[in-house]
């Protein structure tokens, strides 16, 4: 193995190897381009933006910009529903906001379906 390869940006494993233009971590299966920073891929300090391009932060208030069907509920989250005190999390299936929606309880939302209240 080459000592010049950087550690995995996701799990810090030192066993990364080259596969074409990418580097691959055998421990967590993370693939990355060594020319790009991990933050641009959604890393630990990645910037989360709403549907309008505004940067979101923990504690922000957002509104839902389209009706969202929720499994197990007879009605959906309506357009304009205000969600207060959001918390940003690592994206799990694209859901990068953890919040409590009135009438629905704790859930995760995608940042692409909300707009920041300024």
C-alpha cells in the first residue's frame, strides 16, 4: 500500500485504495474523489440548503412548500405548515431535517420540500 493515500474522510480508516480516479475505503465502502473535499459530498460539516437555496441551521423555522403524504396517517402535511426548531442531521435516504410537526409528531423531512422563514 502507498503511504501517500489520505485516510477515509468518513471513518478515518488508513486502508484506502485507488480504484480508477476514485479512492475506496474497504472498511465502510465510502468512495470519494481525492480532488474534491468531503464537505461537498455531504460530509460532517456540509451546508444544508432549502428549496430556495437559503442555508439552514439548527433551530430555524421552515414552511412546507408542497403537500406531503405521511404513511399511516389519513391526511397529509399541507402546504404552508410551519415547522419550528428544526435540527439538521446526517442525510438518511435524503431526509436531512429532524423536526416535530404539529399534529403528526416527530419525523424527518427533506430540505428540498421546505422554505426557510426569514
